[in-house]
């Protein structure tokens, strides 16, 4: 009797994620930028604590930076636009859009990173409500005659395939990319939000790169593994029974 109770508990733990798999999850994550990583004492930022930030002192081509007056730009900026979603466990969805403007700014006035804080307290069911913080690296590149090499990047470390972990934008241009997320079950009482990375660049001025070799196992794949293990257990039990009868297996 005690063994049967233990087996039922184990089965419940294994099957819980698959019961949750079909539950529709809806809502949206409100994103704000916090904790900028300054490159020096001259770093300049605005909009911290909002969904729209700027950084850097623009080159004016006269008193700073080796660029022509015609190359004057606004400061660099990053805007996160939250989008509503309906998804399920293991199904990628669009968290929102990131609009990145790559301004020509003075070295030492920029930033090397920012944290995107995602508030999902309004997500239903409430089991999935919560918050998540993800650091975004900002890669500031020297400007050369190569527009791709000169493009600055925003990157999400440890992004998961099939999303890209870096989004590049050509100098003095703006572009928008989608940010992908996915829910997974860590344990019967813990749900996790995976930030998959950037899913699509929606302008010729922007591009994705840095595909990660990591993969997120689908619940169906996990189910096959569990079924395989169950099959091995039954096969061994069958084998033991045959040994009692035929002394061979």
C-alpha cells in the first residue's frame, strides 16, 4: 500500500507539467529599463525607470568626435513596447518589441548595458504571474567604412535557440526587433519564463546574429523520454518474471 502511494505521488509529479501544457496563458509583461552600466563618469542617460531610455552625448562634428556636421544625430535610444499574448507551456510567444536607435555619440558618454525589468503581475492564470529581470548588453563599436562592422548591438546573454541573442542596427539608423519568451515547468510548484532572445528584425537597417546552439526541450519530447523510462522498467520486470519460469532472458 505504501509503495502504491509513493508511485502515485511520483506519477503526479511527472505528469503535472503535461496537464499544465494545455492551459491557455494570457496577459502581457510591462517592461522598464533599470540599472544602467556606465562606461565612465561622463556617461549620460535619461528615462531610467521607464520603457524608453536614451544614452550618450551626440557628436557634433565641430567640438567633439571626428565626424562631419552633417552627421549630427540624437543620442542612442532603446524603447520596449509590451504586446499582449496568448500562449501555452512550451510555446514561444512575442513578449514585445524593442526599437533601437543607434546614434553617433562621444566615447565615454555611452553605457555598456541595461536591465530590462518585466512586470507580469496581470498575467492569468495567477500561477504564471510574476516578474523577471534580464540584463541587456550594449555593444558600442568603432565607426568604419563597413556599415555592418560599425553597427552597434544590443544583446541578451544566454538566449535560447531558435532566437538570436544579438540585434544590430546600422549607424545613425533605427530598427525594431521582436523579443520572444516561453514558459516552462521547473517543478510542480515553480513556473519559469525563458527569454528566448530576438525573433525577427523588422527593418533593413537592423539584423539578427549570434544564434545559440542551446534548445528548449518541448513537453512532448520530455514525455517520450519518460515513456521510454517506463518502458525500460516494465521490460526489466517482464524479464525478471521470465527468469523465474525459464531461467533465461
